[in-house]
C-alpha cells in the first residue's frame, strides 16, 4: 500500500517536531507547519533524507559552524529563510 501525500506530510511534520534536540525541533518544526506543503515530491524526498541525519550535524549545518553537504545546501537555505520570516 502506498502512502498518501497527506499522510506523508503528517509523518514528516511529526518527525520534524520530534527530533532529539529542542534546537532542531525549533528549526524544523515551524518549517514543517507550512513549508513542507510547498516542496515538490523530489524536494520532499530530500527533506526526508535530511531528517535521517544526526541532530548534531544538522545543528552545525544550520548554524553555519560547518558547511552542509552540497546536496542539502539549497534546502537548508530555504528552511533558514523560513526561520527569519
């Protein structure tokens, strides 16, 4: 059975809010509220892979402490812009 688009968004939203660290909850959670619905299927695939990364690495990428892997740079920038609005 395939997952509906609606259920996928709900699952990704829950995973965004239920991270291992509060910092990542506060970065990914608000983006997931409305930003996920704006992503294409390919971008959602990439976001789902991003969620598989460790919170420690994610926080360093989002905070600019270390450079994010090239495949995530645009998505991280997009999420970061969402945080500032």
